[in-house]
C-alpha cells in the first residue's frame, strides 16, 4: 500500500509502523463519520521497547504545524501505551476536571471543534515530517508481532 492509498484516519498508523512492530495500536486517529467525536490522536505501543520513543519525541517536538503536538504515555492504561496528540488536548487531560468527568469538549470549550479540524488538517504534514526525520520515505511498514 502506498502513502496515497492510505486514508487520513490511518495515515499515522501507516507511517509509525515503519519505525517498528506494534504490540498494540488504535489504527484510526479519529472517527471519520464524526470528526468532533474526539480530537485526533494516535494510540500505540511498540513490541520491542527501545530508544525510538525518545527519538520520536524529538521529531514531534520539532514539527511546525497548525497545532503543537506531543507524544506522551497514557495515564489511563495499565500498559505503557503512547499517544501522539495535540499538546492542548494533552494538557486538558491533565486537569482535575478531566480526571472527574473525561469531558474534553467542556474543558476546551469553544476551541474544541476548531482544534478537531486543525488536528486533522495537520495529520498529512506531521506524517511527512516523521517520514523525512527518520528517512522512511522508501521503507515499508512492519507487521505487528506477537510477544515471545
């Protein structure tokens, strides 16, 4: 499958899978039938844990898009699942209000829908940035592996 054949919601999964084999991932970054359902974010965990997370963090921090993005470890999982998401969403999730009701729409207020739209608009350029940073343009995705 070529980059041009991958749909926007799955483009990050395609790109990041070139860095290593997933142990777990949520392939779609957002709900294409309702883009305001939740802000775009890519949730994943590589099978072989190594320095790729740190290198990916440097890459994402260097990205200049519509939004500022980050990679972080989810607080809501018992496994170390990572999330690539807009930093405004990450910060909202750190709030006491989010810990109580998980209501990002309420926390982000009037900027919520614009943030959802801008995050989706950033996906292709963020993926391209990752591919160039890691020199992945001609690499193929790695299939998920099972734990040994």
